[in-house]
């Protein structure tokens, strides 16, 4: 009787371990389901290209070079709408001198447009004393298992600090995770 119960225990344990060791086939693995709210982060590089104001047209890369490093958190309420918080330090190089020239606090609303496109409407508050808004069209160009690469076209509109109102066209790329 002792042999019988030991053998039965061995068979049950073997069957249990072999069942646990098996991996499901790719067809049996369900597609990931996002639970909302969902939090995602990102980092990037932004290059202002050209700025238009009443004083004329100003281009980056000509007499000076300005680059920003946006870092942000997106909180998606659903698959269609979310909130984003972004902070962007800007570095400017001019006449051989590089320095942090501005810091941008950039909260906004996310609206998924489908096929990897997202519209982002942001408020803008700069340490330079300027303020305004920034509409952005964002596109995910490569989606990986745990990250994605994106490109974006921001159009910053700025006012204040005794400077003329301006509109800038910029290019941004980055990594979302």
C-alpha cells in the first residue's frame, strides 16, 4: 500500500510539472489588452527649424543652434484620450558659447487619431517669460514589444515678454516606453 501511494504521488507530481513546463502555442497567446488608465513615458530631441514673427524670419543652424530635450509622461484615460506632462530644457549655442537658454513646462491633452497618429494640444509656459500653445502631430514609426520610435511636428505659438508674437516650425523624434 505504501508503494502504491508513493507511486501515485510521483505520477501526479510529474503530470503537474510537465503541464506547468509547457508553453502555449503562439495562436493560443491572447493579444495584449491595455488596462486604463495607462501610463507611458518618453524622451526625445526637438529641433526648432524656422520662426516667423513681425521682426522677420529666423532659422536655426544659421547664426545659432538651439536644441531641446523633451521628457514626458502620458496618462491615457482610454484608448482615445489622455493627459500629457512634458518638461523641456533648451540649450543654445551662439558665438562659441553654449548654455541652457530656456525651460518649458508643457502640459497637454492627447487625442489618438488611429494608425499610429496622435494629436497633442499643449499649453506652454517658458522661463524666458513667454507663454502660448503648441499643436503637435505625432506619428509612431516603429512599434516594438516594450517601446516605440516616433516623429512629431510641433508648431509652437508664443506671446509675451515684450517680444513679437511668433510661430515656429520644429521637428521632434524620440523613444516612447
